[in-house]
């Protein structure tokens, strides 16, 4: 066995150790990280909808409440600070710019249309990832995975179609949701590529900071009232900054090197189910039988893909054991 790969364990091991894509011992941890991400991102849709403040101002505070906390890490950890290199700066600038664009469309679309519509259009992401993942990352997607991803997208479509005609829907909101889909997919794929060059923690610190600076410029240029949040807006904004914003993006970016981009994007299809169910319970948005049927189909498809991934993990472990020299 090659012992060179085990040298110099970095801080927060194994979170900062970029192992090969789909490395068998790490894949279960990556799946658990994505599960936490799915939960926090699903809830974030509901929280954004519940905030009364201007959407651009909400996005501004979601970023700037997280930035001091994130920067406390390199201030306290010299080894992390030493990884803030020129390469980190370049990747942070690109990732942060894409993330800022996503935030603008995401917050505004949730204010203008239903949580269900925003999440349905976002659920088309795996189809976009499928078109480019093989070319960008050398990740061939077999026919069965493609079929079940189509089933998952169809289930998500039913979840949203069941809400059509509700008073929360507007055409502009859906248009902004399409732009949000494109922006988030670009951020998702760029982050997947960048994580081969920088660690998850420093990348999230950098891209959040860049996005925050850009959002500050947008808020000032458009003359938004930074004092518009009030009352319960503040704890909700703090929740967005700490959990979906910081923890969710840290875990999802850490998971990138440890599973295919296509698989990760399919697992994120569970976000709409959480968002739509929460919106029905907490925001009074309708949840129909058609939506329930779609959610069942979606979760069944994701479970099938997960089982397939688990089977491949078992095969990889067996092959790894067979190829390892005896002690």
C-alpha cells in the first residue's frame, strides 16, 4: 500500500483531505454530508420566504453575518491561513461572483413566486449537470442512472405542477427561477472543479467574502434600505448565515471530490420535497395529492440511486482489499 497518501494530516481531518473521487472509505461520509446539506437548504427556502425584508438586503446580511465567523477560522488556525494562496484567491473570485448572481436570483424569485415553483425549476439541475459532467470531469453516467434521474425529475415536476394556479405564482418569479437555475449550476460545476485545487474551508471563506463584497456593491448601487430587516427577520437571517449558508456550503463543497457531480446533483433533488412540505405547513402554501405522489416518486428514485451507489461502494471496497498488500 502506498503510504505517501497518508502523510501530513491537515486540520479538520478528513474534511480537508481531497481523496480520489468516490474513494470507498469516504463516500459514506460524503453521503452524510450531503444529507445535512439537503436538510439545511430545504429549510432555507422557507426561511427566505418568511423574511419580510427586501430580498437583496436579506442576501446581503445572509453573507455578511457569516463572513466574520468564517474569517475567525484562519485567524485562529495558522495552517489554514497558510493555504490562502494566489490559487485560492482566483478560485474564490470566480466562485464568489457566480454565487452572488445565484443569490440575487434566488432571493428575488422566492419573493415573487411560490417555494414550489422555485424548487421545481431548480430540480432541473441534474439534467444540466448530466450534459457536461462527462466532458468536464470524466464522469460517465450509465443508462440506468440517467433513467432514474429522469424519474426523479418527473417526480419533482409533479410536486410543483400540483401547486399551479396558487395565488403565490407570478411569471416573473418563474423567469428569475430559470436564471437562478443557470447561475447555481454554474457555481456548482465551478466549485466541483475548484475543489481539486483548494480545500473546502478556505474556498467557502473566500467565495462567501467575494459574494458579500459584490452584494454590498449591488445594494449600494440600487439604493436599498439596509435597515429594512426588523423583529424576527434578524434571527432568521442569522440562521441562514450559519446553517444553510456556512455549514451547508462547507459540507457540499467538501463532498465534491468524493462523489460524482451527477450523483451529488441528483441527491439535492430532495431539497424541493423538504421545501414544499415546509411551505405547506408553515407558510400556508397548498400541498395537494398530486404533489404527494410526486414527492413519493422523487424519494423512491433517489433511494434507488443511493442503493446503486452503495453497491458500487461495496464493490470498490472489495477490489481495494484485494489489491492491498498484506501487512
